[in-house]
């Protein structure tokens, strides 16, 4: 500014050293005349009337500021292309590390999260692996401290459930067991009364009482079976042959006078299964009793034990509607038959099958037939 002379033509300021000038400037007097300008400045850039502050042309961004009490006005211009290039270079300088670090950060976060949640997954798998009969305490180790109270609360809840279910099953078993003696004594007295009473209404009423006492005895036995099915384990330590158990159960029905209706088929080779022998006997007995009670009177009941461990009990009867078929494993459901049966047989079978890790499958009509009823359990 000291060298500026309003009387002289505009001066071009020589550079100190050779370089490309990205910011050019021009110094104007109070009237707007250019007194001096930088070595790369294009005077056409400063052709418009000068003013204080920022302004933008088609090619440049300019900033003006007065100096020396308003005697001069200094304007600085920057090409818009250079501004865009600078912005892009800055963006690239910021994005390049981000694009490299972001995937690494995501991988690190994913690894850390997976490693931290591994005990949670182990706890989830332990819970999913539990059967309905297993109410033991969860023992997953290495849980985060935030989840330990949840595990302990679940263990306390399962302990309370175990106590409640155990008390219920114990009451059912004890009640059914204690009923057997008075029921047997009452039945004996009733049968003696039938023998001593003369023909007539008294003997008829005694026979009715006898029938109800027999029904009560069967019900207490079913309650014991149900308690056995739901209470203890139905799996043996090692596989064993189911054939001898099948033969013993069939012999019991033959001694009771129902064996003539049974058509039994079993392979000559052993059929191995881990199902407990007592549990299998209860399951088989209930399936056969159900088939004899609800099948067509006098019709044969087919009991088939296949080599692959599939047990099939088939009886002749009218086709059972699908909605009734779905309810048959419910306790005290008799599919419309109210005079015979306790309504617990198929519920007992379903409980034993569930405890053994398999399912009871009911089909009506029976496979390969237009009518009938089939109960299938895969034991192998």
C-alpha cells in the first residue's frame, strides 16, 4: 500500500518466487480504480463494481475489505474450480481412512459382541435343550454379571415349579394308591352282597355298585400310570429288546379273556429301544385297552411292532372326525363315549411318548383302510 500511487497505472506485483497463485488479489482506490494486483490476477475477474464482504461471480468467489480509513479496498478472488477441488480433496482425505477403518471397526465390534454374548448363547441353548420334565437349575458358566441375577431368578422359579409339580404328582399317586385298598374291600363286599341277595332290585343295584367300583378301581390305576408317566424318567440307561415286554402284556390280556381279539405281529429279531420296560408296558397296555374299549364290538385289534421300532395299534371303528381326533390326548376326553373308559389312556401314552422324546400319532381312518383308528408311536 505504501507503493500505491493513484497517479500511476495499475501495478503488477512480482512474486517473490515462481509459484501458482490460487488466491489472487487487487488493490483499489476509493473510486474503485485498480492500483495494484497480484502476479497471476486476471483483471477481468475484478471487472464488477467492488464492495465490502463476499460476492460470487460465474467463475470466482471474492471477498472485499476496506483499509487505511477507507482510502483503499482490497479484494481477494479464488476460482470456484479450485474451491471445489479443495473440497473434494478434503473429502477424500477424510473418507479414505474412514473407508479403511470402518470395516475393521465393524469386524472388531462384531467379534467383541459375539465373544461377549457367547455365554448368553450357551444359556439360551441350555434352556432350549431342557425337556418339560427337567426343572433342574441352570448351570451356564461365564455369564456377564448383568445376567447372573436373571439366571438365579429363573433357577428359583424352576425350583418353585418343581416343588409344586412334585407335590401335585405325589398327591395324585398317593391318593390313587390309597384308594386301591378301600375300593378293593368295597368291591369284595359288594360281590358278596350280590351272591347273597335274592334276584330282584337289590341284586341289580348291587351289580350297578360293583360296576362303578370296578370303574373306580380302573381310574385309580390310570391315575397311578399318569403319575408314573409324568413323574419319573421313561428312558433306560441302555437299549433293550421290547419283544418280551410285548409278549407279557399280550399274555395278561389273554388271561383276562380279551386275548382272542388281539392280532399280534412282531419280528423275530430284537427291537431295541431305550424306553423303560415298565413305561413301555404301561404305554402298550393303555393303547390296547383303548382299542378294545372303543373299537367295533368283536372286531380284531391289530398290534404290530415293526423292526424299525414303530408300534402300531389299529382297531375297527367309524371314522373319528379331525377335531375330535385332535382332542383325544386331552385328559378325560372319550370322543363321545361316556360309559366306558377313564379318558386317561391316550393322555398317559402321549405323556410317556413325550418323555421318551417321541410323539403319539393318531390317524383315522387307519392307514390302508376306509375306516378304523390307528395309534402310532416310534420307539426306536
